[in-house]
C-alpha cells in the first residue's frame, strides 16, 4: 500500500476498515424478517439461559464461548458469508461481541438485536413468542 492509499484509508468512514459495521435491529423486526426467512437469528447465550427464558422460534443456538463458534456459525449460515445474521443474547452485550466476531470473520450482513431477550425493549418485553422447548 502506498502512502496516498494509506492516508485515504485513514479518512474513510470506519477508520480505514471498508467492511460493513455491525448494525442493530429491533426484536420485532428480527422476528418479522426471520418469519420471512430473510434473517437467521443466532442465540449466543448458554444452555441454562435458553432453558430459563426459552429462545426465539427458529433461532440457531451457538454459545459464544464455544471453541468452535465460527465453525458452528458457518454451518448455521450454510457457508454463506452474505447471509443476514441477527445475534441475540440476554442484554445485547454478548450478541454485540458475537456480531463483531462474525464481521471480523468476513460475514457482511450482521445485526445485533437491541435489548436482547431480557432487557427493557428486548424480545420478551416486546411480547414476541419464545420456544420453551429449548
């Protein structure tokens, strides 16, 4: 990279990182889009948390702490790095980290569900359905 390219990259939105940023999506929009098949919800909480509150219907369960998180994500996304993925956790913190990890791995259409499952404005607070057979 020459100096002109380097300087241009530094002033590009995102500090020179041309990859798309992690976007947020409301629980209701994530639910609607999942119903249309246009987004895959990935629940990154633990099995104990899934059992306590249930999960979003149709969500893939991939614990963020799994050593093979990215391998499991690739399988869930069918190997499609352009698949729309909406990550959810309890409050939005771990799902934000998971979305960032996916983005860093080359996934281009990555969302963090605001409010997670349990916070004010989150999935449960919005009155959205949960699968209690987790």
